[in-house]
C-alpha cells in the first residue's frame, strides 16, 4: 500500500456542466475583487480609482470538493469578468507553484490568454472553448480575459503544488496584456 501524508478521499463522480460552468458537488468558491489585486496592474492610480468606484469582482474560482492536499488532483472553474484598468485587460493574480509541478487549463467559454513566465522566458497561449493549455513545471501562470464576455476555464492541478503569489510580485510575468484596436497587445512588463 502507498503511504499517504493525508488520508486520500474516496472515488466519486463530479458533474461538469459546461452550460452553467459549474462543478457539483461544490467545494469552496473564492471571489477576488479589484482590492485583492494590489500591485498587479501597471497603473496603480487607475487600480485605486477602480477600488474606490465599487471595488468590482474581477474573477471567481469555484472548486470541487477534492482538497488541495499532496497526491490529490483538485479541479476548479475560474470565471474572469471582461474589463480593463487603464487599458490593461482584467486578469488573475497569477502564481508560481512552490513545488514545481504542471497544470492544465481547458477553455470553456469566452476567450482568454494564458501568460506564462519562468523568470527568463515568456509564453502566451490563446485559449478558446476546447483549447487545453499546458503549464509545465516551473512556469508561473496568469489568465487574462481577452474578450467582451466572461471567460471561463477548468483547471486541474496537483493538490500539493501550492500557490506562490510573492514570486509574481518579485519576478513579474514578462509581459502585460492590453486591449488594442486589433485585439490583444502584449507589452513589456515594465513598459
Ligand atoms: C485556476 C487554478 C487555481 C487558481 C485560480 C486563480 O483555477 O490555477 O489554482 O487559484 O486559477 O488564479 P490565482 O490563484 O493566480 O488567483
Ligand atoms: Zn497553478
């Protein structure tokens, strides 16, 4: 028998409803408002103004009951609302896995981008419904809504990988995504 640090949960079925973009049974739901995204948008004044102006929900993450524990394989559906802050497209905080492990994202509805940075290299993947974006070990990842409707994707990731948000504040993400006249414009992180 394999030795587990925490008792593994029993097998069970999870219903994935693409229409309503829900997982059932449900686990925890995380809601991130503009005020939770301090230090992430390039224009800090515009960020502050958006916080003062109703502090909108930027994204939410609905998880299944599978715990974030070593050897488990949790899943979640993230919904990013459409919007921009001083032209910068609304996005997730972005994180690195402290224990470098891979992750997959599956586009469900709307259009988005998967921005990845390993400290030196930067990659961008367009994600549409049906696209699987692969995040290799060691690549920090951030998702961005590139359209004018909600962008939803399913994530499946190792439960022991963890979320390091400080890594992104320290290293940046290599590029920033702006709404341009002809679609997404990727600009240098510091530019
Ligand atoms: C996906 C997964 C989650 C992550 C969420 C929001 O659902 O990668 O692990 O928490 O996106 O991203 P962040 O944690 O960067 O806010
Ligand atoms: Zn991750």
